[in-house]
C-alpha cells in the first residue's frame, strides 16, 4: 500500500515499463521518482522493502528475476505494487536469510 499510494495500475506509475533493459539499467524514469506520498521505494528489484509480516517483502525480489535472466518484463514485474515472491520472503525471514540485519520502516494499518 505504501509503495502504490492507492494506484490501481500494475505499477505505481501506470501499466507500462521499458522493454529495453532492467530497472537498474534506467537511471531516470517514472520508477526513480517518488510516489504520490513522497516515498522513494519500489525503484530497484535488488532493494526490496520489508513489511510488518516477516515473510512478505515488496518492491523487489532481491534481484532473483533479473539475475536469473527471466527477461526484461519479469525484471520490471518485481516492482509492481502487488508483486510478492513468497519463496524469497520465506528465505529472508529464515535463519539463513537476513531479516534481522536490514533496516525496516515502521508501518501502521489505516482503517
């Protein structure tokens, strides 16, 4: 919710993404701008956001789709506001992951 800022599109900036590279290949563009609430999140698939649910991470997948060579669209899809990689989330929260070593932003539920 924090990343999408109420967007009803696939990405917080709309339904389209460049087809000629991964998000980190593009230093400028709508994915590098702050969202409607002034938050700079969901910009790079390697930089995911932790949530209050330890096994749910948003705004990226640790680079799995990008590094795995899944194609440009899937690299961008990890930035979609509704994207969740359950396996990555479980790993981050596991003893082998690093959920206790990353900075998290406190969030409260509204309504």
